[in-house]
């Protein structure tokens, strides 16, 4: 063993009695480092607490949950996805709510929403107008209002750029040097 990397939790990284210390006893040359994927996740999580990004991600998450709960809206979304993304594999993808703990999952969610954003907007518009259930229609209209605001679009754009490059880094790292940590 040449090294060890953990998430920085005290029971893992303690110098005297914890996992790091025990590994160090068995393998004196095994230098401890904070897991780079975990550090990256902490940086991205902290960056995403900027109000404009935080609010945009909350809206994306709300839209993803909303569009998965109503059978009528799911059907409308599938039709819009196939029509507006012109039959590509992306048109058959389902929206995923934003994962609170894993940046790669956030990246995947954001990329799907970016790809299907026009279908999302069309679906929200259709659900707000054509759905007979007043609660479903009102929620669709509210989400549509948020999604069309400049603050949402700028926060969403920032988030897209924030999570785009780290995922490319992880893919390249996996290909070149294997997994950096078991994250």
C-alpha cells in the first residue's frame, strides 16, 4: 500500500486511534491525504450555496419531482421530449432530482435538464393550461413562471458551468489512473 485517502471524517482521519493511524501502523509509508473527490464535492457544494445557484437548483429539483408525479404530465413530457429533442437518446431520458450529496449525480441531472429544457418548458405550459386538476395546473404555472425568469436562467447557467468540468475531470481520471477514491 502506498497511500490512503478518506473523506476527512474524524473516525477515519484521526492521527492516533482511527483508521488512518491503524493503516499507518501496518503500512508506515502509506501517506494519508484527504480524498480529492470528496474535497471537490465540498468545494462544489459550498459554491452552490450562492443564492442564485441554490434557488435555481431548488427549482430544477421541484420541476423534476413535479414532472414525475402526475401521469398526465409525464405523458405530455415524453411527447414533448420526443418532438423537441428530435428522437435522440436524450428524448427518452427521465429527469432526475438534484442529488444533495454526490456532485457527479448533480452533473447528470443538470445535463439532462439542459438537454430537455425546451421540453420541460413546453410541458409546464401545457400542464398549466390543459390539466383539469386545479392543484396540478397551479403548480405547473408557478414552476413555469420560475423557469422563465432571468434569475433562474442565470443561476442555472452558472450551475451548468460549475458542474460541467469536474465531471470531465473524473471521467479522465478514471480512464488514466483508476478511481481516486471509492466515492
